[in-house]
C-alpha cells in the first residue's frame, strides 16, 4: 500500500496536524470521524459487528470497531490528496484524536491494516449502509415532492477498480460480456488496458440526492436492466420514480408498478403506443403491450392490418419537444414520457414534462460520489473482490452521512438543499477531523454547519452543454492482454559521443 505521509487539504499537511508521531499510533480505541461519528456511534457499529458475526475473539491491536471506522475514513479522505489516494498509515494518523488522552502507542503497518480489513469482511459495512440509507427529506416540500409524491430516480454508473486477476475475474472488463470470450485483438477492455469495472446502480431522492438504496455487480455480469429488479423492494407507495429511456419494458414496468410507486419514464422512439383516448391537455391513454402482444401486432402490421393492443399495462403518454436557444442557434429535441399518473387534473402534461429534468439529479449524485468524494480518477484502491465490495459499501455510507449533514444544514438555514454545496460539506468535515481541537460534539457540529451555511451556492443558471468525452491520447500503444509483453533481463551500455 502507498504510505503517503501527507494529505493536502486547504494548503496544510494533514500529517503535520496529527497528534501522533510518524512511527507510532494510538491503537485499539475508536477513531475520530468528526461530526459524522454522531450518526454512527460506537454502539451502532458494535451492533452490526455482532450481527455480522465478525467480533474478534481475542484482544487485538486492531479490533473490529476500529477497523470499521478506519475503512470509512479511507473513503472520506480518498480524494484529499491532489495526486493519489492517501496511504493506510497516513489516514490512520489523521483519524487518531490526540486530545482524548490515548497513551497506548503501537506501530501498525499497512499489511496489518490490510489483514484487519480481510478479517472484518464485507457484511458489517453492508449492514451499516442498510442502517443509514433512505430519504433525507421530511414533510413534503416543493423541492422534494410533486403531485403529493416523493420524487426519486434510478440510474447506473461504472467505477474502475485496480487491474488484478481477482478483480478481473469478479467484475470483468467493459465491453466484454461474461457469456462470450473475445477473440484475440477484438473487443475493448482485454486488449487496450482498460481496468475492470464495477457497475453501481442506485435509487436517489431527487430533492436531496440521498441514497434510498444501491446495488452493484461486475460490468461483465450485469447490465443496469439486470440490476434494476434488485432495487424494486426499496420502492414504496407515495414515490414517483423517474427513469431514462433504457428502462421501459413490459416486465420491468410491471415489477416496478407492483411496488406501489408511480412511474414517469422516458420511452424510446422505437416504442409504439396506440392512443386509446386523447386527453384535454394533449396527452393520451394507451397500453404497454407484452412481448407476445408486440409480436402479434407486428405480424398484423406486416399484413396491412392495424389494430390497438388487446392487453398490456395502462399508461399515459406525453409527447413534447424542447427547443434550446443560445447565441449559436437553436436545437430541438423530441421527448416521449410514459407514466402511471392517468388523471390530467392531478398531473397536467406540462407539469410532467417540466418535472422530468429532475432525473438528472441522479447524474449530480454520481458526480458527487466519483470525482468529488472518490477522486478525479474515480478508481477504488482494493486489489481483491472482497475489498472492493467492502470499500463500495463504506463509500456509499460516507456519502449518505455527508448528504444527511447537508440536508440538516439546509433545514437550519431554511434553504433548498440544492443551495448547499457537497464539496464545501466534505471539506468542512475533513477540516473538523484534522483540527483535533478539544470541543464538545455539540459545538463541533455547530461549527461545521455554520461553515456550510456561510458558503451557499447561487441560483442555478439556465445553460446547456453537449455531452462529450475527452479522448485519451499518448505516444505509446495500448497494453494488449491477449499478447503480453514479458519483462526480459537486459544489459545496458552507455557510449559517450565525442565531437568530430
């Protein structure tokens, strides 16, 4: 593991602010997560450890409770350095609080911390995430509810992991399905040096960006359509689920609707919806047919007969265009939404069309998780599949605690949570931990919330930007896994050239 001795934060070295020396750590006591410790007190951590059955059986320098706080601290400070994730010992020094009067100082190496993580396993962090996840908004607010329903969205993203044999076998490479093996020289991932990837899918509360639930698997094993059914148990009546155009389908729609939640999903232009009744606001009622019914309708169309579907899920379809005008010209896009809200008096078509943009709050959530909390390169650090799973649950737990703190600060200032910066919240929590100033927990929390409130964001600007990716370039060829280049022994000779 990298043993980086300094973490750069606000121009100061974290290791310089730590109480312990570079060669000793107070071990065996609770580590300091600052104001976040209030949301995860020691008794809660002990409960999940006992429930997971991973309590240590003898006195250890790194008991299970300490390791849980340490793994959470790894994710909290993962992007604190400007060029790479901080090392294990550097994070441990930051989390140890000197003003608690700890006296037992022992040297703990990075391998010892790695072994402690292995002993702990995945289950305690998974149970911890189950305890903290859920909506953060309280009573209905204009920024959290619409038509009397809590607005939520689901979407997926990918996170690269270290390129090891264990991670490759557990998660796979992007562009390579687990059901087929690529031919030499074909396909992405195995030939061009791309890291194995984890596919993470979450349900988020649009008004607060809080995580209602999250699941993950390897990119080679599960698409977002395959992960979606695992999130349906977290949906509840009184929710309105937004989704992009990759999700609408007869089976998944029926499963999501069976949870009691209402749906507002975008549909592809290739989906056919035959109007059964046109409504006064311009929308129309239709049926979402099953696969068997779609085949029957397609057969009749080929024979020159057109008829409406006989069976399917009742839906309401809203078709509209959005015209974006800038100094460079105008651009018009066609949209089609399908929803379970069938009454136009309760949910007018114009209001549904305006509400759909809230789906992009899922993208904002992943922007907070990946480049801001995880780091600009957005790569996890563990070299084993168990370590990756443990790290992901810890990352989601830390994100949820920071989001809850944002919402609490917004409530005290009577602001929309969108006006509270996630990065300011993250920096304030890190600064509180690294200060190691003797203060009561109540005052520490008050100081952090004051810092967050004093740096609000301005109103969102009306602007547009095309979705683009910066191509990676370099003078060297891509690494090819189907044609490995071994490192061969070599000798080197230097010849000095004299001028003629």
